[in-house]
C-alpha cells in the first residue's frame, strides 16, 4: 500500500488490526501480542507507528505490517528504530 504521511506514534486502541509480515491475513493486534508472548502489563506500552490514515505500519520491536514491507528499495525506504530513553526499562 501507499504510505500516507505523516507518520505518528501511538499506543494501542481497542479493535486495532494489522497484517503482520508474512501472515496470510489481517489479525487483531491483541491476538498478535498474545501470540508473541508480550506480557499483559506491557501490551499498552508497545509503541505503534501509524501512517496518516491511522493504519499500523510497525509494531515496535515486533513486526512490520505486510502492507508496508520493502518491495522496491528504489522507491525509497523509511528506516525506523526504537531507542529506550533513560529510566527503568
């Protein structure tokens, strides 16, 4: 899919869905996080990168969305990285 800028970061919301990289179809984010064994108390803190249409592009530390994976590097690639800043964590 075409990425709509600007990108934003938010936490999860009820009903969030996306298509994990390599997955056959769209999944509920909740189910995906459970499958990835993300502890319940951490699920609300996982940063989600969303595009201008609020579509999940990246579940930080977990998976890129299939719809936005790199298929043609010549069209430009956005490299995203998570940095943990100070504090406990």
